[in-house]
């Protein structure tokens, strides 16, 4: 009996493994130049986008293996009809298509046709569609866009709105977005899924469901697809909506101010915004420079540049929320930023809140050497977000209020408190690089605080405009700005250094001349350790900031050339795993030396982290590319002798060159993205 069970188990296991191995290959039409619906134009390009993620989710249920066929809509549509591909996404539902291919039971999303102008215009606006009369539009002959446009004109006519536009019909592929952007015609009919962010929506023509359709002869695929979509719909009824929001949140965002909003800003030539002291990444007032930095200044710049708001923004700095609230109530300020998002509280107090733009995370910090949890918890600075958070989420714990976060951390270190509650941003800034806090333990707290703008209810036009602003800026851009300002806020000062190494300095003060010289030597080494990577002797991240900002400012103000290149050693982990970390260190030193030899005296090289190096160059792009490729080639030629082995490695390089209106964040993202492209397309190359 036992032997039979073993045989049956073997047969079952073998059959199962065979079943798993037999994955069905499905041919999918992949649209070129269709981001964010589908990213990438070939097998060499990184893939992503709404439809790509949707397909991968379906494959997690079906086990399908996709074979991608690339092309534009016309090519892929013909291949769908002829059976050369099995699946094609983004197909609207029309009755006359039902017999051409199979629509599944559930759509993959919904898209809308809009009339757009290339930018906000005073002579065309949605509240008066008669402003479209006489305006030029180009329409594809025999296209569904023409069908939708004519149907809309008839609908408007039946409602008493006769609209006469200057219509030019041409081949669909000849209706070019670049001609629209250049002002060769006034209005473009386009789907929100492919609209450019800067276009201004005038009116919606029609919304329609879109489907991932199946070619006529593959009913087997249709049946599997319907079964999976039913399962997804039952388990995650809002899956499509969440995915759509991820990729298309700003597809139809408007930068046009309403009449009420314009009148409000015309009346308020100066707007006072209340911010809080020491509140990066959101806002910080630098008393020496007399300027405000942080996310709030980014929002201000977009408000002025993209929404054409002329009002001057003036910032008023507060130490406590209570003081800012009192100033808002007295109308001494117009808005508070940031403000805890609580719409019920806002309504009861005649306030108005914007949409949520970010979440503030909090941490509980304790000293593992003092495990007694009977003591009170500490909170820094009465009236800040951490204080309110602790009062609400730790109601049964006693609270000790300190004048600042350093005093709180000192009490935790000394065992005078069980722990403390802090905003993650302020805590990271307080402990950055400080040796004395190295033994503290940190727990992320589950509840987050959502943040918004707050005004008095009478100033609601400011909030409606701010919501348009937050619709226009992608959540990814906001997150990137928060990360940037968070990194910029972390500073390791000379005083921090003295605090960390006071014992060494105090002891050395009692030693005569020889000891003093030794101390100076030690100080030099410590300074070197702060600014340079000990292994490669290259400058480190801390040293990068002043060089980078100086080069960037000269590029902005004087037009000097400026590029960032990121070197990443290919398959470096294999070296460590095969030969050991000592061998890896030799490889890093070789790569650093090769980079230093390859760049010019005016260029700067840095150890960026791990196996990554960053170089700042002030040269024309073709020179930067030439130097980068030469260094890459030299690294690949080197042989590092370690024990009895000769180790060889290659490097991939991502480059970003300053262009007009570039930001440092965008340059970093571009260089990193180019590096990523190089890594995913074979490595050992320069991508720019």
C-alpha cells in the first residue's frame, strides 16, 4: 500500500510539473510610442504602462506567456482581423465591430474623447461652446474620431447649440500633434489616454469602455480570459479604477482658472501662507538667507508658471499649529501649509481643505538598553504634528514635552523615558550622521497623517485652484520632490562632529606638542573620512552637493555645459560571491582609478554608493559621451590579479546633460533611467 502511494505521488508530481511547464503562448499587439498605455517600442526597451501591467496581472491567473508583436494601431488592427495576433488592447466598443473579433465580458478601462487646445486660451473656454465657432480642427477621414465628432455636433445641435468649426479632413495618420502644438490648427480631438499633460481640455465628446479583445478564431483564449476577468471582478471590483488612476491621474487636468478663481486672485495681490519652522521637506525658513525652501516653493513655482497666477506669495513662519490657526482665524494669513487632513473638523470650524498631497509617517524611538516601558514617552515641541499624533494615538501614556527633538533623544538615551514619538522626516534629520544616536531603535507606526492646504471657507477659490494644481502635478513628481528635500535637509555640522568625538578632542588637549600633532593628523583623517570614500579615495555624497549646485547654477545663469554620468559595475555581486569581498574591494579601487585617469582636471568624480560612481563634467555632450565610452572601455580591458585569479569586469554608464529648464532632480532621474536602459539592454554600454 505504501509503495502504491509513493508511485501515485510520483505520477501526480510528474503530471503537475508537466502541466505547469506547458504554458500557453499568446501573441499580443504592442503599440509603439503609446506611453503610458504601453512603454517601449521593441524587445530591447524596458516595458511598462497601463496595458502591460494589466496583461501581467491576467497572466498571473492564466500562466500565459506573451509574444509581443510591435506596430501602430492600423498595423495591429489588421493583424487582429487576420488572426496574426491573439490579443489587442484599447479597443472601443462599437456594434459594427462585434462580428470582427470577440469582446470579453468585462472592459479593461474607460477612455474619453475630448476637444483640446494646445494651451489655455482666453478665446476658447468650456462654459461657452460658441467660442469654438470658426476655430480650426483637423479630423481623420473615415475614422472613429470623425464619427464621434459628428455625433457630438448633432447632439449639441439638438440641444440648441449649433457649432460651426473650420473642419479639415485628412488621413488619420496625417493629423499630427506637432502641428497642433505649433498652432497650425486650434482644436484637437483626442482620447484622454494619449493626451499630453500640457493640453487644455475644453469639453468631453463621449466616454466609452475599452477592451482587451480576442481574435475571431481563438475562443479558447476568450473563455480563459472571461473566467479570469470574472474572478478579478469578484475579488477586486476596483482593480481597473486603481490601475487607471496610477497611470492617468492627470490625463484631463486643467490649468484654466474659472471666473471666480481669477477674480479672487485679482483681489488678492499678496497671499500670506503660514508655514512651520524646521519643517522640511515641506517648508523651511532660512534666517541667514531670508528665504523659504521645500515643497511649498515647488507648488508656488508651478502655480506661477503653469497657472499664470500673478499674486505674490509671502510666507509667515510659526512655531505651533495653535498660533497658525489663530492667525488664520483673524485673517492675518490666507492659508496654512501643511495642515492635517480632517474634513469634519474643517467644516465645523468654517475651514476648507485641499486634496491630500502627501502623508506624514511617524516613528516610535526607544533605547534597547532600557527595556522598562513603565516610564512616560517624550514628544518634541508642543503644538507640532508629532505632539498631536502622540496625544491621539497614545492616549494612555504619560507625555513629557521637550523644547526640541535633541532634548527628547537625550532623555531616551539616558533611560528617563520609555521612548518618543517623532515625524520620520524630523527624526532622520536630527540623527543624521550622529554617532551618539547609533544605539537607538526605531519602529514605524502604522497610522499616517494626511496633509493638505487649509484656508478659511470664504477663501475657497484658493482651494479649488490648489486642487487643480495637485491634479496637474503627478503624485510621482510630488514624491520625488519630497525625497529630494528630505535628502537636502540632512546636514552633519561641525558641532555634530565635535559632539561625537568630544572625548578624543578633550583627551588630546592635555597632551604636549607631539600629542597635538597627532591630534591634528587624526582630525585630518576624520575630515577625509567625512568627505572622501576611504576605499577608493574618491569624494563621497557629502562632498557632492556644493560641486553639483555650483555647476547647476552656472549652467542655468551662464549657459555653461554640465552633465551627470553614473557608472555602475556590471554583475559586481558575482565578484563578491565568487572571489570574496576583498577581491571586490580591489575591483572598486581599479574602477575608481580608471575613472580618475579618464576624466579631465576640471571634472569631479564621486563614490555614489556600492558599485556606483558619479562624475560631474563641464563639457559639450559629445565630449562627455566620448570620455564616458573611453573610461567604460578601459575598465573592461583591466585585469585585476587576486590570489591566483585574473578578474575582469565591465561597466554601464547613464548620462544626463543639462537642458533649458532642467532641474537637478530631473537630471538625476534621467541619468538613472539611462543607466537602467543600459542594464536591461545588454550592459557594458553608454546610454544618453
